[in-house]
C-alpha cells in the first residue's frame, strides 16, 4: 500500500478492489527493494530515479542498467 500511495506502483484493481500485480509490477517492486535496502535510497529518491529513467528512456538510454548494472531481478515462476 505504501508504494501505491507514493505512486511508485499502480496495480490493477478488480471489481472488489483486490490488487493484482503483473510481472512488470513485481520486477519494479524488486528494484524498489534493491534501491532502498542495498543502496539506502529513500522512497522520494526512488520516485525521482524512476522519473529520470522514464525521461532517459525517451532518449533511447537505459539509465537503470547504466547506473545499477548489478541489479538482477529474480525470475518468478
């Protein structure tokens, strides 16, 4: 709920308001955990980083891989 309230993730909601997470959502959550727990970034900083990643992606740059090459999402399934 905290990540949803801060705008870091927007899971799909069913008619009964249950949250459903896509694989992309889960990858994003893993990256948030990586940034906060291993790199000491607070949630406001994570949000700024995500905004920078989006801007860089528009220019054809994968900033996330450039800044954090050591991050490897855990395969789910």
